[in-house]
C-alpha cells in the first residue's frame, strides 16, 4: 500500500471556492474541497489526531493544524530560528488558538509568513534577561502537561537509565567517594538537569553512563545494558547510540569543524549524500555556517563548544548527554542551544544536562537532580535551580 499520510502541497491544489465556512480562515491556509456541493469524504486511512478540548472549536480541521504546530517534528524545529533568540514562537498547548491568527504561526520550512503575521502580535525579546522579565511570557519554553516519569511508570515503560546503590571511589581519594550510594531512574523522553557545586560528582555520573568510568560498586543500566558486565568490545556500539557534549570539547585537532561533525556520521555508516546535507545544516543551526572550514585552534572556546554540540546532535541519538553545553556561550546563543535541546527532547530523545546556568534551569522547569559530595540530595519534578538541597 502507498503512504496515506498526507502532506501540504501533495498533488495539485483544488480550485479555491468561496465558502462561508472559510470566512474566518485565510484561503492560503486551507484548501477548499474539490466538490463544493457535498461534504468532503473522510479518508478511512487518514491520520486524525484527537482535538484539543482546551482550544476553541474552529471550522473544518483547524484542530489538526493546531496539533501540527504545537508538536512539530524534528526537521521542522531544526531551523535558523534557534539562532534568533529575539523570536519566541513556541505556542503553549494550553493557550487558545484564534482562527484569525492561524497564519501567524511558523510555516513548515521554519520561517514566519510576513503576509499573514501581524507585527504587533510578534513577541520579541532582545536577550534572555528580557525574556524572563517580560510579563507576557509565563515561561520561555513550552510547558509539559504531565510528568514524563509518571506517564512512563503508568504505562509500564522500563527506565532508559537505572542506577542502584552506585558508588565510585578514586584511588587518589579513598576517603572521599565521588559517588556514594546513588539511586536514580530516568525514563524515555525525560529532560533532566543535573546541578550541584563543582566537585559534587556530576561529571563522574555522566562518565559512568558513557562507560568512560567503571563504578566501584552498584548497578547501572543504560537501555537495558548492564555497564558493570558489558564487554569492552561492545562499548563502542553502545556509545554510537549516545550523543555526548563534553566540558573540554574533545574535538579532533587535525580536522575542520565540518569534518569533526561529519566524523560522527561516518562512524555509523551514513552515506556521503546524507553527510553533505546534514552537516552544513546543523552547523548553521549553532551559528557556525561561516566557520565550517576552520580548524579547532582557529576557533574560540565558545565556537569549539558549538562544534561539539553540533557533533552530538547531528545523528539525532535516542540519548543525549551534555556536560556544561552552554558554559562558554553568551546568553543569546545559550538560549538558542537550550531551545534546540528542548525541541529535540519533545521528539522523544532523552536529554541529560549538567549545568550551572541558574536562569535557564528556572525558566525551563524540568526535572532537577541535585548532587552534593556524591549524594543525591534532591530529585524534583519541574524543579528550579534553587539552593541545591533546598
């Protein structure tokens, strides 16, 4: 059978017909049915999501259009807008959508349609501080309807990361464990912030997930793989499914920015055509379109960090681990990177971010795990940066 999912622009557009039902919606947004004398026949194979009960009833199938806008795909989200922190066009799922403003949303290509957008309705902020202080925004990021952890537990989904009584003691400090009896469960699709003072054990915890560090005792499972028992020859195959952004970049010094990002796709056997199309796109998204041919020693610290972020995101892994991804970036670029990570998370990717960025953690209101001296002192749903254990 053919593909019954219909996309805008497939086939020839039907002639536009004056219909009183289309009076509140722009004719460019809705294609009139071919037969004006009868109601359109419902395709039994067409996908029709459930309407949003909180949104006002709109004519025709506007509920489907709203769903397409509020839950975009990864390809639609990864657009140049993330490098423009002044435009925050992420609609809240709980906000009512007026039919007359339907044309003001993002198009499938990621650009705002100037013909249908009212400039006075565009909510623009110049920086992260202005966004947080703007009374028109309750949150810079799209809120979650329910806890991903609760939803996964109710559905009987196994955690993608499971730590039980995890302990790591370095030989140089036998009396000061880096991790001490850590118990954490992280479910698929969660966005988790890892906070704590320097030396609290955040980097060690992330290194155990990558199998860079083997715990002294306890149990750690990643995607069903027991990292205490996994064979060394299987570790590279596990790491191919994990995107990692390191605090010290870990770029290949003899390769350009383009080649560093392309190397991640070459390792998993992607064809050259895919590499040539995806690598420039992801470098443009992190603001390095003009630095693709630069060597790492020709880039600043912030630019090298952005290359590391692009390399981790280019293959769209199911698990993304970030150790201070915005530590060397200015607030505008930090906001764009975090918005991109949040959008990737909304497509189903599990994201774990170790950070000291208080404003970003407070604005996103995701799950927060706080560490202190190797202990988990707080695990809070929709938490803030706080005073760690408070």
